[in-house]
């Protein structure tokens, strides 16, 4: 029997009435300040084991996801984010579980409630055509995308649940194993350390291990006529880039030297968080770059070294140190943007130029404090440029030595953990004292634009 509820579930911008099958209840969402309906506060996903079978010549995907989850409270129902694909079977701890897909949620009923503190597995088999999921703020297509003979994912902030069932909030970091099964002649690459691919029966299978906790949107997959190109690494970090075979040389060579970039940025932030890194180029010149863990995603466009440095910096700030709430996204974008300055300075460029440009952009935009209040603010000028200038102001006030110590303390304290703005302010106070706090606070609190800090 289908029970029609008077309430509605909001499915990413469009309000559609939903029916909740008898025996299931409509979940609350984890209560993120920008995306309150995403996730479930009762779940801590530890690991996703994803097997994805795809053929980029047809827009279809079949998958099997095994989630290892700790219950943070007693769970009569397990609620995951999942949109568009059809679930063909679900188990909890190996036993078939009743399930229902309601709006953008997959609801599962364990045979008996999972006690608080218990760790259990959820296995979901699914297939279908990944849905069209647009970022409501800017219309960007998110999730699993098949085009131009290839498939890729672009998930920030909430596209991941178009290709695997997940707790789609940045606060819940998890480790990953990904197994890709693609037609022979295609190459599948996911984030993480690759095993050896095996081709048999017209299919190529390859596995990838990512034993570091990352947010869901930082998980990446690319399938296509791809080429994996080794590059010189730095300090034990292996570098490989992934290009569509037919990509322009101008694009291939636009990312600068990853070894030099790793050297400069690790000089400020401490050791690179992963054993490997690289860029993956997507056959679309329009998409934004995205800091997918161990393998940043870029459009097929020569964007240059600044963007390359930006995405590399996100591996520390966003992927390794992740957000507790989307409203604090400036902690990702401000740090990554400031890394552009740190890199260009190290390459001998005028240290005053970029901050002056940032400042004049900010004067032409509405001023706001750094904590975002709405989805359109997440990736706006303030998140990026005001965020970067907050760090520039701190550096100017306390000097390079103390600034470096702030960055490293923040990274060390919060690697593998979720941060809020208050956590950064605690580090600033602990390491840089009152002078540091006084320099950074007016930028954080706002709304007025403080004066441009002097060049350091
Ligand atoms: N974090 C990406 C960057 O490197 C930007 C992602 C933009 N996402 C979006 N839905 N508009 O700056
Ligand atoms: Zn960024």
C-alpha cells in the first residue's frame, strides 16, 4: 500500500510530492546549514567499496556499493542519498533488507534496529541511466556525466549520489575501494592507488584504493579513450596525468611542473597528504576544475599554472582537511586561492599584483562575512578572494614564519577531520596570538570590506 503524505520532499530545487511506502518514514537530513536535506546525522560511513560497470558509448551504469557504516544512534531505518538509478537489491549485514526509493533518498529497513555504536554493512545493487542533476545555484551539471565518448564525474557539492548511494555530506569522510569494469579499448581511472588492470572477455577491470578519508564529492572516476602519462614526482609523491588521447598539446602542457608545485606548496603546508597526484582532463572545455582526491579534474582548456596550484592546494584544504558544513566552504576556496599567490611568488612574480586584483574584484561585488548563508554564495567572489585576503592579512600581520606555523598546525590538527571556521580561529589564536586574531577577524565577520593589507 502506498501512503501519500501531506508534506513534500524537496528534491534539489524542484518541489515534488512524494509517496512514502508503508513501513518507511521520511528522513530529516543531517541539517547542513546550506543543504539541510542531504545526509543523515545518524550515520558515519567508514568505507565505500564501489564496483561500477559502464560503457561510455551508452549512458548506462550498473553498480554495487558496499558501505561500512557505524551507527551514531539506534537506527530503525538507514537513510542514504541516492537519485535516479534503480535499486535492484539491498542487504544489511548480508541479509536482504526492505528498501524504498523516495525522492533523492534510499531508505532501508534492517530486520531489527541497529544499536548505537554498531558497525554494519549495507550492500546496494543498482542500474540505470544517471540522472540530470543540476547545481541549483549555477545550473552546472553535476554527478556522473557521459558525453563525447567518455564518462566522468563532477560532484561538488552534491553530485555523488547520482552514481552511488552515500551519506552525501562533506562532514562524513570515508575511505574508498573502486573497481571499474569498462569495455576493452577504454581506460577507466578512479582516484586512489591503482592495481594492475586485467582484460578478459572484451572487458577491462581495474581497482583503485584510497585509504584516506575524503568527502564524497572528492571521489572521482574517468572512463574513456584515455592515456595515463607518468610525470616526475616529488618527495615520494608519484605523479601521473590522465588525458583523452586526442586532447590538444596546448592543454596537456598547461599545468606547469607538478614536482615544482609540490615542492613550493609542501614548503608552506607540510607534506602532501597522498602518495600520488595528477590531473585528469575531461573532453569539455566548459566545466570548472575540481579538486578530486589524488587526481584533480580539469576542463579541456589551457587554464594555466594558477588553477593547477589551486586544485593541488585543495588536496590539503578540502580533501584531507574537510568541511563540517557547506557554509564554511571559504575554508576550502580561500586557502586554495591563496596557494595561487604562494606559488606565483615562489616563481618570482610580483607579490603585490594578485592581492591587488583580488581586492578590486571584491570592491565590485557585494561585501559579506566569510560564512556563507545560501547556496549561491558557496562559490562566489567572497569565498575565493575575500577568503584568500583573510589569509594574506594574517600573514602580513604576523610574518611568514608564524603564518607557516598556522597553516601547518591547522593541517596537522585537522587532517582526516572536519573543520568549521571557529576551528581555524582557534589555531590562529593558539599559534599567532592576539595580533593574528585581530588581523583575520574583520575579514571573517564582515560584512564590510577591510582595507587591503600591505604587501608582505
Ligand atoms: N571547488 C572547485 C574549485 O576548485 C569549484 C567547484 C564549483 N562547483 C559548482 N557547483 N559550481 O574552485
Ligand atoms: Zn577551489
